[in-house]
């Protein structure tokens, strides 16, 4: 990476300098030069001069200025000539290339660091130290969005999302798997859950409408600092998995809005099976036909209101009451009573959860 970076800069500086310029590494091998034929050649005498000093020196008609972040110089720029102008050019080049190299290294290290933190590959103590080294603001709020590709064409969703969030100092777009992309977004303290869902919706809509790529987006909780990003990522994963079970038609799923589904997801399957057996002592949930289950769903959607539900179902009120009595006879639960209704609602969700067998994180 450094060689390509340096060569691009040397190429741009060549005409302004009006002489041969370039860069050597710590072994005195030329890795970038305005004269391409010199790249790859080594001057063993220069390697002797590249000792522990960062001072400027002259060798074989060229002026050298070492630079780098270590005690022993990592690189040195060279300029054809030994006069005052050559020394001035060498100093300017070393400052410029050193600053740009530091910027690119920091950017690369920051992205890798964030990826390792998200994947929980860094010890908590090391996170604090490394975050300080890379000049991360530990007081700002961040959130993890997990973008899962469901179907796509030849367009790179990763590149599209990177272009949507160009501020590389604050936002990080990471490839996790072939189908999973993570966005670590820096946000203001005033941002609410609905704002994050709106942001996720804009990502999904852009990919769908402009690039024919269908995605689901899971949103973790907002965290302060760096060390809790792994938790936010796991929450985004859980949001997608739970959404796949309970809200199959939802494109955007937020961990904060999972409600009871989140609780059920964390329960052991053996406990869930025991709960179903206890709830349906009088008869199995399998005894309820499709029409009855549809009626129950509409009854819940209309807040246990018999009149409103019968109107929405286009049936007489007495017909609905008859169906509810049938359910009570089969299960022992009267859905017109709130306590019975909430138990039945949870039981339906538990049954759906067991049937789906979701992935645990």
C-alpha cells in the first residue's frame, strides 16, 4: 500500500520539482521514483547512512531526508542535487509524505480495530489503550446496524453503503461475511429509535430502488464509547433473527422494539416446551384450525374488542362470541379476559419460536 501511495505522490510532485525525486525504504531500496527505471534498485551505501538518525544527508549527488514513526527511520525521500534547494525540497517532501502515510495508516488501523472490537476479538483492557492511540473520542454515542443481503445483482452493496457514509473518520462500513455488512454509525445524543429506523429504511430503499438489492437491517442499541460496540452488534444480530421468526414481513428490525419476542428468544427451549404443555393442558394448540387461529389474531389486533373484531371479520357479533367460547372449551382460556389473552398470546409466540428454531448468539 505504501509503495503505491508514495509513487502516486511522487508522480504528482515530479513536474513541480524539476529533478529526479523518490523514496527508499529502510533497506535503501527505491520503492517510488520519478524515473520508473530506478524502482527496485538498491544503494548499499545509503543503507549505512539510514541509521538511527533522522537528519538530512548527502550521498552520490542526491540529498536524503529520512522519516518515519520509529527510532530507526522507516523511509527516506531523495532529491537530485546537493544544494540548499535540494535540502529544502527534501524536507518538504518528508513532511508531506510522512503526514499522508500517517493518515492512511491510521485510517487503515482504525477500520481494522473497529472490526475486531465489533467481532469481540479484542480484550477489554486493550480496547481502551488502542482507542486512545488511534484518537477515538470515547464520549460520543455510536450504534451498530447489521445489513443482511437477501437478494442482489452484480452491484457491490458494500461500495454503495460506503458511498452513502463518506465520513471515514466517524462512520465505519465493514464486510463481516459474504451477505452481512456492518455500519458503525456515530450519532448525536438526541437521536431516537425512530430516527435510527428512518436511517435504516433509507439504506434499504436506496439499495432496493436504485440497485435492485434487497436487504434486511437489524439495529442494535446505542452505546457510548468503543468497548460496547460488540454488544450492539450482537443485538443487531438478535434483532434480525427474532424478526425472522416473529415479524417475517419487516425489513427493519430494532432490538429496542422486540418486546416480548426478545424475552422468548433468550429462554431455553426445554422451558418453552414445558410452558406450552402447562398452558394447553386441556388440549393441544394443534387442535385449533386455521380459521380459529385467524380469528384469534384479529381479536388481538383489535385490542380484545369483540364488536370491532366482528366488524373487521365481516361476521355477526354472536358468531365471534361462539368462536371465542369454542376456544375456551378447547384450551381453558377465555380470550375476553386480559390475563388469559396475554398467556395465549405468549403461548402462540413460543410455539412459533420453537417451530422456527432460530440461531442463538
